[in-house]
């Protein structure tokens, strides 16, 4: 399993970092496709658990929120959200009238998928703009969350004893959580120092803060995905990435990381770290 995870990471991580570095349209198309496929995996999981979610509706509105964030920043978000809420509500009424007792649960799962995958994932488009130094903040966000994940996994698997969520995920340990957070702080400070000349407002101290927040954010994202999978009765969201599961399995921490990255970008733009 570890060998498979390492081989997949050696292919997937450089690919994403390279596309993020290129930025612009090529990254936007790639990331929109990733989010759409993650939405597909979410719907597939829910349908296998007996819930009737719509593939076309979910994927369409994930792509719409991606387009809206690319084209209009945040101004179009509420229009897309209201449109999706109306659409899934109509579907829910139709399902209930045709005997589906899980109609309201279907509606809630539709909305959760849209917010979790589409809205959160779309923060990557906000980071792909360059106001704070080309795409360095996007690269920093992606790099830090993977370093935190790797640190938590390696330290937790080697030294982990005290479980945090014993019922949900016995392998999630306090040692792994603290180790991942420490890795985030150390690499955040290092990358903050290396990139300080390229990004206004980024210093070793602000980088350490960013990395320190990334530790809990990554843990929380992983825990929420575990909750979803346990509730729906699946081990992995898919099998596209050997040793990692599906795309959504790899996005569990990344989606929250993008939100943290956007908060950090706004803090930089407001001059908080000057």
C-alpha cells in the first residue's frame, strides 16, 4: 500500500504543481475537470448507498460555479447557488411525489456535494489570479497541504498511539495530527523565507502561521470525508489513484486548504501581515 501511495504521489503531485505553476486557462480547465470528476464520485457513492442524486445536475452546477468564480470572482456565486437550490428542490418534490421517501435526504446530499466540492474547490480559481505574486500562493497552498498530509501519515503510522476519533477512524492519532501540524509550521516558515521576495506580505512568520493553520484544516477535511464514507458505507470514493482511492479521497484535505489559502490571500491584500 505504501509503495502504491508513493508511486501515485510521484506522478500526481508534480503534475498538479506543474499545472498550478503554469496557471491561467490550462490550470482552470484542469481544476474544473477535477472538481467535476469529484462530484461524479460523490454522486456515485450516494447512489450506491441508495440515495437518488443526479449526475448531470451536480456536475453541471459544479462547472457553473467554476465558470462563475473564474469570470466574475464572487459576484456570481449567489446566482449559481440559488439556481442549484431551486433545481434540486424541484427534483426533490418530483422524487417524493413518485414514492421516494429519501427525497429530502437526496436534496441535502445534493447541496452538501455542491458546497463541499464545488464552492470550496472553486477557491483555487481565486488563488489562480496573481494579485499576491503570480501563482505562488496557489503553489504554496498545494505544497503545504501535501507536506502536512505526508507528515501526518508518516509520523502517525510510525509513532501514533493516542487515537482522536476512535469510532470514525482509529488510524487518526494525536501524534499524527501534531506531527503534520509541526511539519506545516516548519515548511511554512521555510517556504515563507524562500518566497518572501516573490510575494508581498509573505514572511517566515506568516508562512509558519499559514502552515500551522493548514495542519488542523487538513485533519478536519480528512475527518469529514471519513464521516461521509462511513455513513455511505464505502471504503474509498473510487479507484482511479492506486493506493489513494478516488480523486475525492485526495481532495478531502485540499478543498479545505484552498479555503484557508483564500483567507490567507485576503489577509495579505488587506495588509494584515505588513
